[in-house]
C-alpha cells in the first residue's frame, strides 16, 4: 500500500522519497537554515530535525555518549569521543519560535519539514506548524503513550525500529492502528555512530515488507551511499540520509554525513538506480527490438535450391542479421516446399514457402 506524505505518495510503485536528516548536525537556527537550503537545492523531498527538551529528557545529566569523529579526511583517521549526552543534545536544541521560523523557511523552499519528537508538547507543536509527518525514535518504540498521541493526529507516523525486536515493532504498529491511523512508514535504522557493517542487516527490509503492508524506509548511519543503493534495490520506499556542512566537525553523526558537494550526487544516483531497476516484467523497448535483429540469425541457403524442394532437404545455415526466418521458426517449417528456384546465399522469407 501507499501512504500520504503531504502532496506525495510513499510506497511501492512511487519514486523513492528522499529525506535529508539535519537534526544531529546543526548547532543553531542559522546552521539549520543553511542545511535546509542545501537540502532544497539538492532536490530532497523533505528535511528532518529532532525536537526535544534536554532538561526534561535527560534525568542523569552526567550520562555519557560515545561516538567517532573524523580527524583527517586525507587518510580517514578517526577518533573515539565520549561526552555528556545532555551537553550533546543541548547543542541541537532550538526554541519554539525558532522551530516556527525554520518551518516557514522550509515552506518557502518547497521542502517538507518533519521531526522526531520526545514529548506530547512536541507533537502539539508539529500539529500547529502544519507538518505532514511525525517520527518516533527507535529508543521510543515501546513508548506507547507517545506513539498513541502521535497516531491520533492522523499524520504519517514514521517508526524507527533500529534496536527493536519484530515483536516490539508489531506491538508499536498495533498501537498506531488502534487509533485508526494507517499512515505508517517503518524504518530500518542500524545502530552505531557510524554503524558497523555487521549491524546494518539490509535483508530485514524484505522481512518488514513481507510482514507489514506499509512502506519501509532505510535510515542510513554509514559513510557514502552504497548501503542506500542496496536498500533501494531491496525495496526501500524512503531513504533518510544525514547531511552536514563539514564531516570533520567534532560532534556525533557528522562522520558519516553527506557534505554539500555530495548532496546532489546522492539524489542523482538514487534516481538513476530507480530507472535502471525497471519493473518486475521484461519489457522490450522499440529500440531494443530493432537492435537485437542485427545480432540474431536468419535462415540463408547454403547451396542453390529448386522449386518444389522440401525445406528440410535444402542445405541451409543461420547467419546474421535476423531479418528473415529465425532458427526457432525454421524448425516448424521443415515440411514446407520452395515456391521457386533460389540461389546460394539467399535470405529465406516466409513467402518463399508453400504447403
């Protein structure tokens, strides 16, 4: 099935919906706006942020968080960083009026705006802003009160499932459906910053598509876009890729994000792969039908033949091009007879034969 995302449909048979994630890689309204502008110029369908109150979200202000940063882009050297989760979240926290201004800016550029939420008030804000979608973080896949509140808005609910069991995903989906909301997109989101290859498990995309009737998305936490191309080939209906102004920024998620000069190329690659994937049926284009005749074979007389001779008794061979009787058809015509004398090297045609 397809689901409604603003004026777009997301699902099988529709172009892949491309979201650029700017939530973890901005540090102010100004930098958020710069990322939004880059996403719009690259041709993304949407940009995603993360709305939360760090003071309410983090009960333990001393809790630490570990991730990697890129130290030297020439040799790929990285460094492990551990810092206060509270301080990390404070860097990307905007005030309510700033979110309103950012939403208006996205609207002016024709870019859909949506966000991950942490509290009921965040959901209310997205409703007030006129957003088309709400995302639930994988850490909140069992936060049924939050999921229920989001589902009641009627908006498209994007459900992250990175660290969840399939049973937990089913339970969360049941909560959304229990509120009469079938506008659901299920994300496969590997854990890790960046994600380890062993944790990506792209094949779960096909499992989710088999288990649920809803579109399936891939939230990428790896450098480059090889995993996104693979996810698309496996049937992902939406791709979410993090973007940054500078991959060497010493903060979480920058290390595997796309930089400005890569953003357009990513989307161009995805669109090219979509075209190349084609459909489930083999459809021959007119140009292909013409070209294949040049390399296929036809029946040619190997020696002179007389009128009345049975075709099966005539010396023939199969040569290019294939503008005459093909080898497959020849086998069905061997009992027919020649209408007239033919020279060696003649291309045999159907009207050269009679019963």
